[in-house]
C-alpha cells in the first residue's frame, strides 16, 4: 500500500507503513550502518566504527542493538579471547537494499545541481 492510499486519512504518522519504516531505519546512523553492512559483510564492530568515523562507541552499540531487535541485522559472537563479534544483514534487511539503491540514484542525479 503506497502513500496515496492514506491521503487525507493520516492522523498519526506512526499508524502508517511509512511511520513503521521510519521507526525501523530512521535516525542519523541506521541507514549508514545498513549501507556499510551491505558493502562489507560480515563486519566487526571496530571496523564498522572506523568506516563511519564520527559515531561514538555508545551510539554505534545502541544502534546495532536496535537494528538487531528490529530483525535487520544478525550478531554472531565467537567464543574466544579476545571476543570476536560480527554483524551481517538479515534477509529482511536485504529487502531494503533496493530502497537504498533508489536513494543513491536520486543522490547521483541531484548532488551537483
């Protein structure tokens, strides 16, 4: 169901599929994390932190936990010392990749205008 189906009927954005989508991928870092995981999976926490750069360890950790609880990433912990943890996209998250691709295409068309 697209946006047109809700035209004139939206009282609370959270009650729409768009609101749900924003709750799952909204914010400053979640789409960045999904994009980087799509490019480099599996990836370890510190490598993800290095690639993002300006994110704090605390924020990255909380964003990863939220993405995991929403079923978009899988966290695999290896029982070794020092601990090794890898992250990868789930099948559910992979269905978002065409949307991200569309955003990239839009950016390529409009970036230098």
